[in-house]
C-alpha cells in the first residue's frame, strides 16, 4: 500500500511534462535519478524551481521525487515549478493565496507557433523582390 503522506502533482510547460511526489523529509531532490543541481546546472533555473518553497517558507521540509520528460531545460524547469506549487496546495490549502499572488499556480500556455505554408518560418517571409 502506498504512503498516505506522499502527494502527487503534474506540471506542464511547452512540450515538457513533470510528475512530482512530495513527502515530508529533509529537503532531498531526486529529478530523474539525479540531484536538482546536477539535473539543472543553471542556478537561475534552480532558484526558479525552488520559488514555491521559498514563497511558503517550506524549503527543506519535503523530499521531492520528480520525473521530467519532453521539451528542453527551460520547459522542464517551468513544469517542475508548477508541479511543486500544485503539490504544496494539495498539502495545505492555506498556501494557495501566496502562490496564486506570485503567479506560481498559473500554467504558462506559451508554446512554439506553427510554421505556415509558403514561408520559411512561422512569421518570417522570403525576401521581397520587386523585379
């Protein structure tokens, strides 16, 4: 039987999907079998991912196990941040107000625009020639 104190949440951004399992603990991170700093080497991404914890003063109180797939580093970091914020709200509904005010519970819907026919890219046009 699974542990009842573990909370599961899913976050998405661009093409990335991240599943997060939060469990009370000492603040250990396991992202696809690696530590947080190992999986996301850029400090800006690490601080962005930890933002839900710092906003709710719960940094170091939970162990995080995450499975990220699809997309790139930025997309996976955004998906992980959303999943952590959603998991914190599941644990304690009082966190919702703080996280909502910082925009951490909103799914970033921006994605790559599709390429149109007869053009080199989504919006770029071929060079115009009058003659």
